[in-house]
């Protein structure tokens, strides 16, 4: 596809996930079909109906300075790890980019929950004088964005979208807008989440949103499968560096893909349940295609949000079928990573970009018996083995409690 002045491109990628400590190890594990899901062995989880989690492959405290790590909530630690990888690989710092023209947009769904709950325990057990002076900056929902902004010296604005499981994708959309409006020259975008704790897990379990396939951890997350029974909670972060195509090429940066379009809608239907026919999700995808100047026929691949919930997967399948069509190769990578909540859209954007760059669509794990739903049956969902394909454009969609819908369109560089 041709590239013109004003295009927005991706020049840096970063991640720390249940599959790996960086982008390369995560991608390799994804293609190899490895799972990041395991059963909790913590004493507190013994009586929980859902005892599965996708923990980080590498502790963030081993990847950043120990003193610095102590002053950051775990969600902030993973954000910094992913963001610094993306920033380093983009080469933007070495290019002498003006800090006043560098912005950050980093989303989270829950934020510093571990700090909030941990410091509350200290308050109750030891009194107010023992509460950490870093409590507030560690628990605030803009904490991951703020930590990333400080890490790269961004002075062009730091923003923190909070839209549940669509937060990471919404951050990418905001980054696109900042560049198009000429409010920044480089934008570091992404999402982070780290909330493996009894309270969030008990809350999700009470909603019957989480898988209880405790005896088969690696087979628990089953997008689009008849036997799916909920998601597996994951933790981690992913980041992208966005800049204008002309500037990136002028400094000799490696361009991984183009961010061609984005859109967001709201269901206006229910606080947690998606519209059963994916109406709002479909509007987001259609609007993103228009924004990119593409048609459904141009899209060769969709990385689906697909959390493995009974209602959510069929609603999304209907949205994809009705807006993109039945020809695109669909994958659902939460089957291996678990659900990273506010980081999911950012990580799955990284996967979408790599699928375009490598011309290879990862398989959906654990899809043994596709749902009988007509929309699921209509889709060409890649399973068992990754599939080589000629791809020029792809969609990544993300949805969150509250009826948030975000769709992103990427094209080859």
C-alpha cells in the first residue's frame, strides 16, 4: 500500500506478558502455541470457584531498578517495562525528538488496585502512620501513564484513558488523534494491568465471568468454543510508538505498520453485557474502516477481543461478520495470554501489527468445537496452526464494561 505525507506509523513495540518478557519472546511463544495460564497455588485461592490466572513470565522488579520499582505499583512497573522497550526500539530518543512534542497516552482498566488493597491492610493492622507516603501516586489510575511519561521525559502531554477492557485500544486511538491534530510529533501509547488479588478475582467470579476449568489451566480460555465458560485473568502491558510517516522515514526508523484508522462507539445497552448482536461493536468497526479509507474487502485479518464469555463471543462474531465479512482470517489470542483487561487492546494491537509484518496469523488455541451460532460458523477462525497469508490490512477490536467499543485499522508499511 502507498504511504503519503501525514500517515501515522508504528516505529516501536514493547510488551511484558504471561508469554514472555518482551515482544520477541511473547510472539515466539504465541506462534508455538504455548499457554501463559496456570492454576493459583496461593492459600487464599483454595475456596475460590475460579482459580486460574495468567501471571507475568518475568517479574518486572527484575527488569527495572529495585529502588524505582518500590515506588511504583505493579501496574506502573509493567507499563514502564513495555514502554521503555518500545521507546528504545523506536530510536526516537537518539533522533533528538523535542520533549515538548512527545506525548504519552497509556490506559488501564483498574490501575493501582494492589497498592490500594495492600495499604488498606497496613492501615487496619498497623495504623495510619505506617501507610506508605507513595500510596496515592501508586494507586491513582493515571499512575501508569505518569510513570511512562517520566520514563521517557515526555512534556507534550500525558493522558490516561480508563475505559475498562477497551483502555489500551482507546489509548492508541487518542495517540492517532494527537498526531493528526499536530499536538505532538511522537506519541507513546499503550495499556497496563496488574490486579491478581483475591478481591478482583472474587468480584469477577461472582459475575460468573471467569473460567472454572481449574483442572485444565492451559485449556481454560476457549474463545468461540462451545465449551467456553469465561475468561482467565491476566497481567502485563504493551506499548507502541506512533509518529508521522514522513518524519519516521526521514530519520531512517524501521516502520512496522501504519495506523490507518480508528473509531469508538458506545452500546447504550447495559453496564456489563454487550449488545447481543454486537450492534455497537459493528458500528465501531465500520467507522474505523471509513476513517482508514478502506472497505471490508481490504481487511484480511481480525484480531478479535473474544474473551471466552458465552455472550460476548457470539456478539462479537456477529459484528465481525456484518462489517468485515466472512473472508478475513480471525484469531483470538486471549486463548494463550489470558485477558489483560486494560492492556488487552494494546497487546493485541502488537499481535495485529506482527501478523501484518510477518504475513502470519496466529492460531486460536483450544477451539476444538466452534459454537453453533451462525455468526461463529460463518467466520474463518484460524486454529490448530498459524496460517500464512497475504495481508495488507487488519482490524483489532476491543470492548469494555460500560459499553465501550474501540476498533483500530492497521495496514502494511
